[in-house]
C-alpha cells in the first residue's frame, strides 16, 4: 500500500510517496507563481495526477494547517489564506482521487515517526531534517538552488515524508 504525505503551504507543497517505509518519490511543488487558491490547487493536482504512484495510493496524510501558528508569529490574513487553500486542496483530493485524506498534527506525526516530537533548543525544521537524514539517504530527491546550495524548500519534502511515514494504526 502506497502512502502519500503532503505538507501544504501557499507557496510550496512538499510531498512524499512511500511504501513499507521505503521512499518511492519525494520533493516539492513550487506554487508561488500561481495567483489564486484554485490555480495553486490545480497545479498540485496536475502534478500528483502525473505521478506513476498515484494509482496505488490508499490514504493521504496532510499536515494539519494552523498547527504551527500557536505562537502568534503569523498574521490573521496568512492563516486565513492557508486554511482556505488547505480546505480546497483536501476537498479536491478526496473528489478527484476518491482517497481518504487525514489531517495530522505535525507534532503527533513526528512523535509517531521519530519517537519524539522535538528536542529542546532546536527548531522544528532542523530537528526534522536531522532525523530524516539519520533514517534515509535523501540526496537523490533533494534539489539545489541555481547557486548549488541545498534548496530550503527540501524541508517541505521532508515534512511531507514525515506525513507519509505516519502510521495511522498507532494513532487510532
């Protein structure tokens, strides 16, 4: 059974397809240039529809929106924009592919996958990157910038991988 994990934001969507904890494909979809939520969702759906793994997906785990905004570091407008985009994306995924889409809190997923959700003194993104790189050699899927540096959007792919690796049996 193939699992699809998504980390959706309004500029970039991280994704990962896994089967039996093996990475089949992962990366990110840049949707920054699309203007409306509809255009952004269409680009994501088109990308996923062209994947050779999509026909074998049973469930989709998507990072729960708004979970990372508890600290008050984000404006209301950004939160509303993200919630709107995520709602449309989840609805269309269920309609287009007839999948079960599960919104998973990122802390819950990290604890499920890594055994702990965070480490004191480390930012979440750094923690996720370090833990994923202990488990997998991801060089094959990670992109570089035009200057040859590690693209920061790869972390969205890592977050998508955490969502894909999340085992719902332990969660239910």
